[in-house]
C-alpha cells in the first residue's frame, strides 16, 4: 500500500530525516515510535506532501507521490489525523464532521448514513452533535478528529500522537477503535506514538525512530519483549 525508499528531508539546511525506508501492507497496523523530536511527525508531513523530500521516493499503490500536492495526496486516499487534533473549535461537532466530507460527493441520504456510521464508532459524538467542538473534552476532540478524517473515506489512515494529553481510559477507547476500523474496513493504519506500549500492543510491525533515522524495525510481538525497547521506551 505504502512504500518509502531512502528519503531525506530538511528544514532549511538542517537535515531532519536521514535515509528513511519503511512499508505498510494492505491490511496492516504499523506503529512508529520514538522520543519527542525523533522525526516521527516530520515523516508524516513528508508523506502528506507538507514537507518536501530531497532524496528518495514515497510510493502509494505503486505511484510516486513524492512531489504531489497535499490536497491531491488526500484525495488519492491518504488521510492524516494531526497531532494536537486541530479541529474547528467554533463549529459544531456535526459541522466538523461534514467538513471532513468536503472532497467526497454524497447525496443527502448517503451523508446521513455516513454520519450515522461515525456516531456508531463514537456514540458520545451523537450526544454532542450540536455542541461547539472547542467545548468538548480532550478525548472527545480526539474522537472528532478521527471521525472527521474517516468522513473522507480514506484507504490509508495515519494518526499522529493520538494519545497525547488523554486519560488512560480514553486512550484505550481510541486505540480499540483503531483495531475495530482495521478489522471491519480492512484499512491499513499508521500510528505514530510516544506511548510505545500501546502502539506495540495493537500493531503487527513497528519502526523505532531516533534522531531522524530508523534505528530498529521488526515484529511488534518481538519488539515488545526486546530488552533494548523495554529499557528505552517501556520503563523497564
């Protein structure tokens, strides 16, 4: 579904990513973990065309999207749920959801059915549909950000630090939803996380980033019991 081949990226003259290669299969959940400043969000921004790639290729369904504009990448089927959620705070929950659907042509009945499907994922949003999004709790805002992304019918979902600032019980609910989306819709998901344990627990494979490079990669089942990962990321 997605294959990245040896990309480099820079902020001005400062190199942010160094020879990054990774791939995501058609129905996989792949996690990318690492400390703050490791380059995880930068990598997401490169995939979305927000930050240009100076070297290497980003292939999506065998098509090179390295030089494609962000809105065209999104319309091709990749959606990023950004770090910090970035909902529209002065719009209602329902308006935020409908904004996520602006690139998809739907009849009124199709839109109603899609919104109902999203409410089934996060029933609390149905209760809050007329409420301004900025008045929601942090967990509800994260749910709304996920739903807004799903409204565009993505084929690949990328979630950047979804647990940031959330209570543990809400984190569990959000990550359980990722697993449900992956199983029910057969949708590949990339989860970028500082919370290594929960990221490893739901993913099939994991890439560990450090200082703009991938230092370790492998099966999540193997990495979650690795001494190096436990010591560096799991508090062991």
